[in-house]
């Protein structure tokens, strides 16, 4: 009888061992699906909070410098109000310029049609006939294209108005984050045993150092890259140079694709607006030179090893956070992935995954 019970226990253990991977897989899938759902549904709450946290990281050095001369609460409140006003001013600038761009859209569309017709006429005269077939009626296609462009402009204006409202929420979060930041270590030590508190504060310190290093380097590189964009467009008389400068600054935070989009849009607008032809060509050439110098000379020296992430991991993070939170998610993709990597490095079970995320 004892032998039978032992065999049954052994069989139960074997079944449990065989099912453990299935249970683990099911748990991972459940957590992933639940996390995705919560991130999407709670985006209006979480997105401005995360933005405020990373803005707080960028101004913490100035906050510490002010605290040496003024009371901590006053320094935090002053900096929070200053940054909030700056974010609000940038949001108002983007909103106003996008509204003006939507008003200018019919003229730009007509200018684009004229340029396309001129290019077709030149091509029929100087190039083989098979490249430019005989012209057919394209009125409906042009009308559809114009309607799509107008819808795109309207969606951009609506997005800018939503960002303006979100900027106010970011400002409120930022004020309270700076007021409460200096109390966090004491509260952690009061809430956890000494050894556990030291470990938590060590992880937080690692995250703080990595994020501060990344944001400091990236912000400096973005400013250095955005100023020439503004100066070039302003010097050649292109419309909305301030908006394109801001978009170049924001786009530099989106690896690989942000800089290209921030360069292509003002260059396209320059070709639709500026005459004679050498002016938009000069704008395009100068913008390309500026971006090349920023991406290949200035930014590598500033960022260096500020972020130790594999390029593949960065692309996956861009895709994930872009689908989840849109453009704001793409801007936050790298800092959020750095936080995840540091957290995993401090847990034995996930340390191998953190090493797989590293660049080397």
C-alpha cells in the first residue's frame, strides 16, 4: 500500500513539473495582456505623470542648486512653476502654428499641384514617353488627396489642443513631485526594514543616475540640434520656424525616426513656399548638414554610454510605446526601457533578461 501511495505521489510530482511551464506561460500572457489593457485605459492619468517625472529629472540639478540658497519648498515651487509655464508656452506655440498651417493648407495644396504639373510638363518634353504616360483625368484623386490633407491638419490641431490640456496636468504633477522628492528617502526608511530600505534606495539611486545622465545629454543634444533648424528656416523666410524648431527638439528624443520626420516636414514646406528654386534647395542642404553634424559629431560625444541598450531593444520599445501612448510614448520609450532594465538587473530572476537588453 505504501508503494502504491509513493508511486501516486511521484506521478503527481511529475505532472506538476510538466504543467509548471504551462502555468508560467499562462501567467506571463495574462500579465502582458492585463498590463497592456491598463496602460491603454489609464493613459490619460499615467502619461502626464510619467512626463512630469522625467521633467523633474531634468531640473533636479537646478533644484539642488537653488536649495542651497533658498528654502526647499520655495525652490521646488519656483522651478515647477517656471517649467510648467515653459511647457504651456510651447504647447500654445504649437497649437497656434498648427491652426495657422491649417488655414494655409489650401494655398499650399494649389502650389503643390502647380509644381507637380510643371514637373510633368518638363518630363514629357525631356524624358522618355514611358516615364510620363499621357495625362488622364485625376480630378477625383486630387480631391481625395486634398481631403486627406485637410483631415490630417485637423487631426494635428486636435492633437495639439489635447496636448495643451495635458500640459496643464503635467504642470500640477510637477509641482507636487518637486515638493515631495526630498521626503522620499525618509519615508522609504520608515516603511521598510533597514536592509530592504537600503536595497530599494540603491535601485532608485541607479535609476536616478541613469535617467539623469540620459536626459541631461539628450536635452543638450536636442537644443544644439534644434537651434540651427530655427535659425536656417527663419533666415530664409520659411513659415513657422519656431514650431519646426520645437518639433526638431522633440523629434531628437525619438531614436532613428524622429529626426527624419522633423527634417522632412519643414523641407517639404520650404519647397512649397520659397522661390526661386535655389532657396528651398539651400534650406534642405543646410538642414541635412545640421542633422549630420548633430547625429554624428555632437550627440555621440554628449550621450556616449549614457544608455546601454541594444538597438533592437530600442526599436521594440519604440514600437510598443508608440502603439500604446502615441508620439508621447515614443519620446518616453528609451527612458522607460532604461528604468525596466535597471529594475531587472536588481532581481536575480530577471538579471539574464537585463543582460540581453544591453548593447554589449
